[in-house]
C-alpha cells in the first residue's frame, strides 16, 4: 500500500526569557504555532517586556503520513492535543534554526533525545486539530496484532540432528 502524505505550512512564535542562572542568561521556548504563515519576516520581534521578548521564528511544515495515523489519533484523543517544536543552534552560535514541527507524539518525544537545543510543546489549535482529524478519518487503517511463531534456534537444530530420527521417538511419549 502506498503511503499518503499531506503537509501544511504554519508559523512559529517563540519566547526568549531572561533567567537568573550563572551559566546562561536566557532561555528559549516555543509559545505557539499559528494556523497559517503570516506575511512577517522570520525572526521579527513582536513584543518586548522587562524579562521576555516574543519573536516570530518563521514558517515550518507539519507533515502527515498515512503510516502514522494511529499516533495522530492518540494525540487528538488526549485532553489537550500538542504540537512539538524543535530548534537548533546554528554553527554553535546564539542564532536558532527552526528544524522541525510535528503532531506525531512518538516523533516529538524522540526529538528530546536528538540533541536539539530547544524543544517544547504548544497546544494544538482547533483548526490544525480538524485538519489532522480529517486526515486520520480518511487514511487510518486499524492494524491487528499478529503474534509471530518463534523460530527454532540453532541449538534446537543441532540437538535434533545429533539425536537422529529413532532417538527422538524413544524420548517421546
């Protein structure tokens, strides 16, 4: 069966917050994912407060795959569905690059182990949730669990070969 894919461009809003820490002076976190891409240049400062600055980080694509519909369905079934956002420092410097936005909880959790510098979740908007729900409704196929029969080990084969056909009958019932 061919894999079906659907994509949607979204905008990402981040917060840079000052913190009191001897090793770092600020912390980045995703604030929200917009339903569409605004006509705003990436890394535009949107607002500034005493200890926090809000930026439009840029656009990203949320990609859906028919093979992952069970994961999307599980995310939608949660009390508050989430979107995962990952950013990475460019060349070890202070600038961040938007690397991934996903609605797949399995992929999102794996990003926490990927070495990205900034990873976080934001609430999924109702519009994006409806788009994902329609995709799941159209392409989800329930897969049944099939227990595999254990293969004989090489030790089982060696023992059978050394016992020979008559020996096996003697040891049987």
